[in-house]
């Protein structure tokens, strides 16, 4: 029977024939059915990931437009264009093309500013999305890999932003490249070779802008597209997390279907992001390179500040005291190496490792699909706020000269204050946040026991006063009681040292919490709500690679019937 004819004799349409042929070669119908059945939570915090996605879409569209007119070359030319204050000045071709985009290309300045504002939104949305995932525990099993992908996306966003604002070759971007050169030179043993490779010779060289252009428009966008695709695929496969509410458990996802509700809303958000970016570019000037002038190695811009997502590295460089060490005829510049490479490396290494460290401290092996209320994880929440405090202090330190000038302060005294704050504030914020979380848990306990105040006060005959309270609604009791409580790991007497260390760390991480009152029925109900989903057991038989010859021999055995197909063997 012809593949385009239905079994009931009906002649299919052209669209049905195309779908049938595609479905015979690709899982079109299966993938479409899976996507249409996808459920998306309707809480506002889940929009942060969509903001990052749609700002990336705007970045791609505007970046393609700008690529048509930008010339990534450091060859010097005499500028003769519409911006008269620089007419007749020798500038690089990259800077001249940026001026031409800004003043001569139709819509060029608006597109360039949309691109810049979208880059800021992209990095901001990824950062806010990572914070939401961190504080709600959405990185736990089975989503550890998606957390790793998210942190990698944030790293790539930082690299993309740095390479992007370095392309115009103005004084601001040139100052940033000069700092980058110093950072590369601080790498022991190979710093000089890295600098020569990046700049193609002595700074500034003639190769850094073309190489950054390749990184900015080809390498990093390709990686971002691949990782965004992998991230969205895992979201579809693993399902979203959601907040506790009646009917929501650790085994389901409650929300709106992809079609038509979510598709309509998310399409509106896409156009809203594009509109807000266009309005921002129209109302707020950003990166006016014509005011900075073309970069010269003997000129440093006064008050030069990087974009916010790189500002913490600038602040770390400014707070680090001068320190050098001579080792075997080589100079180690600790005042550059530590703040610019070691500190960010440790920061991102901690972000990558955190889900696995928390899993190591938590003996539970089940999956987690309900979001944690941050107050119910006081140690994790306190660690997060302490990390934000470190970042905030470093960001402020990145503009210490501008702050000192604006407020008439001594820049050296301000630097000492910020160094002290970097040491003192994070542990203070950690302790305060943990106590605040426990206080909020105690308030939840009081509400469960006594209910909420109504505002009505009665006076007794003896002159005393008494307030009235009303019991909590069942929906609120559900939200307060639906929390997973992890028990600290215990180490038996005589256990190895690493087991004792694990037990001590787990006890410190999980010991602080306020027990919530619940009836026997509520406890049984919450246990059912928090029960992890059960997956089908794997088929019985030896695991791949368990037979003789190892995994390679097992793979060859699985492929051998395919090789012999159609040969009579």
C-alpha cells in the first residue's frame, strides 16, 4: 500500500504526506507530542530562564546585523566620516567602522545599543536564574548536569561580553585589554607565551581584535547554542521543579500546558524583551565610544569601568596588596595572579562542585522535584548570601576611584575599608542569614500552632486584653509542612577519617532547624507528598561491559548482527 494513503481510503493532504515522510525518518510526531504535553509551572520565578533565552535571541539577531558593517582590523586609517570632532584623526579600522555603524548606517546606533543592553540582560538573567535554582535546591538529583551546564553558560556569557566590548578598540576597551595582558603575564612560566599568542606580538599587536572577533561571533555563540539546546532538552526530559501547594507532590508537575497557554505567554514575553531592549536603547545611552576616542597604548581612560559582570575581578585586583616573589629567576606577581585567576577559578570551581558536595552531605538517594523554601535550608541560604556579599564588596571596589571622587573621600582609606569589609562582612552575613532563617521557621511553627492574628482585641472585666487568632487555611498548612528534612550522616565508632569528616560536615550543615508541629494524619500525608518517584527497574542480565572483553567487546557483540544483516549469515 502506498505510504501516503491512509488505511481508511482517505487521500491525505500535502501536509499530512510531508509529516508522514518526515516521521518515517525523524521522530517528528513523537517529539511534537512530547512537547505539546510538556507542563510548565506558572510561578514568576521560572521566567528568569526565559528572559535569558530571549535576550540571547535578540543578541543573535542584532549581532548578525552588526557583523555586516564591522571591520575587525587594527590597521590604522584616517577617519573621514560624519562625526566631525574626530575627522582627520588616525584611528584603527575597527574603531572607524564602529563610528560608521553609530552615525552613518541606518539604524546602526540603535541596533548597537540594543545589542549592548541585551548582553547586560543576558548575563543578569543567567545570574538571577542560577540564584533561583541555588536557593530553591532545584540543582539536586536528577538535575546536577543541568546545573553544570548553567554555570558553564554563565562563564561563556562573561567571555562573550568581554570579547564583545573589546572589539570597538576605543580607550575603554583598550584599557580592559591592557589589564587582560597583565593577567596573562602573571601566569607562571607560560604567561609570556600566552600573551604572544593572544596579541600576536608586543601589546597591543595587530591580531587581538581579529581573534576576539572570531571568538565573539563564531566560537562562543556556537558553544552557547549547543549548551542552550542541551539545557532545554534536559528540562523537557527531567521536567520542571515546582513550589509546594495542594495537589503538587514530588512525583508530578502542575502548571499550564505548552500549547496554547504557555506558547502564547512565552511568545508575548519574547516580544516584550525585544521591545524593552529597543526602548532602553532609545532612552538610555550606553558605551558612547566616540567620547572615549580610539585606543592608544600610552593613554588610560579616567574612571574606566568594566561592565558589571566583570567588575568583581577589577575590584579584586584593586583590593589585593602588592606582593611579588622571586622563584628560580622568575617573578610571581601575587597581586595579579591571585585576584584575577585564582579567586575566580575557586569561585566557579565551588559553583560546579556544590550540588555534588551537598549530595555527599545528604544521605538521601531520592529525586527532588519540589522547590525548597530558602528558610528551610538555613545553611545553604546563608552560604549563598555570604557569596553574594563577597561579590557585592568586590563590585563596589571595582569603582573605588569613581566613588572616592564623587563623594570627596580618600581613595586609600576607602580601599582599606573595603578590604576590611571583604573579610568581616561575609561571615557576619552568614550568621545573620542563618539566624533569620531559623527565626522564620519559628514563626511558621507559631502560625501552625496558634494560627494568624485577626486584629481583634477583647478587654476582660479585670482590664486585661486578649487577641483573637484564626486557624491557618489547609492550603497554607500544606505549604509550611511540605519540607524535606535531611538527617545528618553518622559515622560509627572506629570509622575511617574521611567518614568522620563527612559526618561532622553533614551535622554542621543539617543540624539547625525548627521542628514543625503536625498531626499524625498530616505527617502521613506529607510523607506521601515527599516520596520520590519510582522508576522502572532495569532489565535483568549482565550490565554493559560486564562480560569478558570489557565494554568495547560488548559493543562489538551488539553491533555484529547489524553487520551481518542481508549477507545470509
